[in-house]
C-alpha cells in the first residue's frame, strides 16, 4: 500500500471478491480516511465490474473518490486493465 494505491501480486487462496475486500480495507486503514470520524468500521457496500476474471496475478486498487469521509470509491485494475469500482461506507458504532 502506497499513498492512495494498493497492489496485490501472486496467487490468492481466495475468490476474486474475497481478495478485493480485505485489500481495500487495508488501503483505507493506510490512508486513515476515517481517522477523526466517530467510532465505527468500514463496510463493503458495492462492487461494479464489467467482468470478473477467472484468474489473476496482479490486482491494483486506486482511491478515486471520497465523499464526506463516509463513502469511498476505488478503481479496480487487473493485469493493467480497469474492470470497475469497489465501494465502502463508514458505519458508525451504535
């Protein structure tokens, strides 16, 4: 994870989506977007892809939009090709 960008290389023992979700959470933690937010956690909200790769060796993720530090959208890039976006929302603890 560097700045607003994360990379995963190699085989994953998990499905494509199950690899994306913790990867995005690590990116959000690194960027400290919710550092001064009320207690809570990032929750997977949405995944929009033009297609799902059967296999992959390199996934890149780049923060593309932060809305009021409550909703984050990131671009999903596989093998150098943009496949879509992943969204997470900040859920306050009750």
